[in-house]
C-alpha cells in the first residue's frame, strides 16, 4: 500500500480543519515493510501481497521494481473489476508518534485461488497481518495456513486486533502461532493493566510465544510461563511508522537462523530503532548496510 506521511503539529480535533506541515508518499504496509527487512538481511522470501490497478497500485509497482521486488498480479473478480492498492494516511506528531487511517484496497480481499501458485514446501515461516485477516479475504489467508500447518506462523494483529473478531482469532490460535504486537495492542486485547500479565495471557491463549514491543522500553518475549526482556538503545525518533514491521521481519530472520529469543530480540530492536530515525517505514539500502546488522 501507499503511506501518506503527514507531519502535524498536533492531531486535529473533531470537526476541525487542519493543515499538515509536510506530506510525503512512501510505499509501505505491514507485508512490504517486513519483507524489505528480510530482503536487506539476505533472507530468501516471497512478498505475497497483491497489487491492484489504479493510482496507488502504479506507485507501489514502481517502488517494488526499484527494490528488485515483484508485484503479485491477481486476476479480475467475477464482475471484471480490479481494486486499487490500499493506502494509509499516517499523521505524525512532533514526538514521532503516528496515528493511522487506513484506506482499504485489494490487500483486504485475498482469494484462496491466489495461493495456488505457491509451493508450500518452500516455506518454513509465514507472516500474517491483522489488517488483511480482518478483511473479507481473511478466511482465505487463514485456510492456507490451516492446510499447511507445518509452516510456522507469526501473527501480527496490529491496531485492528479487536476488529479481527473471536472466530478468526480462534482459528489462528489453533495453529499455535507466535504473536507479535505492541504494548498498547496487548493491553487492549487482554484487558490487563500490566504488560507482563498481558503477555502471559496471550502466550497461554496461542500455545506459543508472544512478543510484545514497548517503544523505548524495548521488547519482551513471553513463553513457557516466563518473560525475557531486551531493552532498547535510546534514539532520536523521527516517526514510528513501520518500526513494528521491521522488528517482526528481523525477529523472524534471526529465529530462522537459529538465534535465541534474547539474541533475536536484540537484533530486532536494533532494526526497529533504525527505522524510527528515518521518515517512513523502511531504510534505504545504504543506511541499512551502515548498521552492520547480521543474523
């Protein structure tokens, strides 16, 4: 999708007219942000994210091509229509916090037939986002992982964690995925006031580990009734767009390489911190190379 990054002196109030101090268009979205981190870490992967037809789709396709990534072209629906790619208006406050308004597109309309071109035996891990799961195509995504339960699923519900609904969440948890989310999302989902209680509750519910990021406080993994926390190094935050997605991509790469949870969290924290220091959700290749991140 396309991120429209709008820097604001403050968030507008209801009924108010506001003017952004600056606006930039960036390719983004959970899938792309995570996949770009995997690409920069040299991890073989497939970006299975559809690109439709329209203004946003054209922009996305050009940006993917510039990074050596291929767009997933999908057939028209039965009525002959092809949706545009989605967009996201990201309102960024002076402290770097972002508030997002998603403009739904083809990314929320997955179809089960699209997965026929994949060879499931090629994949050891899969990443799924709540934005897509919540949409009309969420059942198609879940059914793919149900049919191929040997693919280890990392589930990032994101801000739409409550919108996904109990039925889809139960099907996902039956696959025993690793959950990856931030502290605000974890507390909203569980109703727990403490991060530890929320993390342990989610880990018990999914029957696997729960990884919870907490901004400057770092990230924690809850597994087997215990908690491991790795603090983050302080940085000057430009915005927090895509930081969680970069964290997820780096975390999966590290775990796939055999890293311990503690080491994987440290690597993922470093990647996320770097993304927070630039505008938008991804690092350019030169900046990434200067970090010296390896898995």
